[in-house]
C-alpha cells in the first residue's frame, strides 16, 4: 500500500490507513468529544468526506441530524450500554461499524468504518446516485474477523497514547482515576456516588457529568458492569456457590444478581458457568 510521508510520520493515521486497506472502507477516528482528537491526522480520517455524506450534509436539517448522531445519540443509546462493536444505520440509510475505544476504563473515542449499505436500504431522493455507489455489505460481512478488529482497536488506543495524544485532557482523567481505583478495590462493598464524588473534590452533579464524559458510562452502570465482570471470574471456580459469587462481587441478593447478570450477558449465572467450564465460551 502506498502512503504519503505525512502518513508514515503519523502512526495513528498510518494505522487508520491500514484498517482501510483491510476493510476496503474509510476508517475514521472521533474522540470522546466527537472531534479529531489527534493532531496531524488527515481531515478525511475524522470527518465524513465521502461523496454520499457530503451530498447528505448539504441540507442543513440533515446536517443537524448527522451532528446529533455523533455528538449525542451514539453515546446515549449505544456506547453507554455496551462497549462491543456494533452496526448502526444513519438517518440517510448508510450503515457504519462503530468500535468504542476504552483505555483503563476511560472512554477514548470511536473507530468508525463507513459508509456502506445493505442491498434493500433506501435513502434521500436527491442523494440516491451517490448512495448507489456505496459498497454493499450484509450483516457482519463488513469485517468478518472480529478478533482481528478488536486487536486493531486496542492497538489504535495504544498508538494514540504512545504518540502522546490521549483524547481526554490530563486534568479530567486525573480527577477520575482515583474513583476507578476506589471501585476496583471496594466493588464488593457499598460503593456510593457521594463517596466517589468526595474523592474528586467535585459536587455530586459535576462529578456524575464528568464521570460519564470520561468513561462513557453513568456511574451506577459502570459499577454494575464492573461487578458483573468480577462475577464472571468468580463463576469460573466450580466449587464456589453462585450465591457466594454474587456476594463476593458486591450484590446484596442472588435474585438481583441473576437478573442483572442475564440482562448483560443473556445467560443465567449457572448457564454461563456451564458454558465457560465446558469451553463453549472463550
């Protein structure tokens, strides 16, 4: 693959270019504030410069919907509930693969691979010609190797950090890190937002806002997901009763634990244990 000298000297842009080569689609990086985040990368790798997107955004109302998608909807409806890659269809009918990027529990931004279309999707009448020129991908065929994609996403975060261009301002991250450490040490105890806020020196409302901005999760959701991940580790021990695993992970009752566990994993704890011990789950 031929790259310019600018790409070669910017490791983040070079990695995005390599991802484009693997997928055959543009790869964009948007930081947690929906901006470029990394100085020096080409505008096409954080802005939607494709002919279809440009045609859509000529209309001010449609441009507003595009901005709303990246500045609010993705984070409120998708990234805060599940950090796994997902496919979303925009208001104009184009599809995109979104890969949330986290480092030490802090939301760094998103890797976005787009635009493409499914065979039966429709779009705005005045953009139909550009829409038809988009590649057609059905289901998860846009990238059939999720393990490779996950590895590339992790490497992208590592590359950003090594380049000294982390997407969250240092002062904000410094405020949140004591709370992340507190949760890690005390997840089995009562973890309150008030106690966490006191560790930052911020008011409760300001802390809750900052925590979600930095991690991508509301505080209570973050604690819940952390406890579920710890419970998964405990359930790998066949001699430990499920009720004991629930209490060790910070849940007050086994019934509540089971409901929350199934909501987030689609499996009851006993089913999860059976599958993980039999090697069905990775």
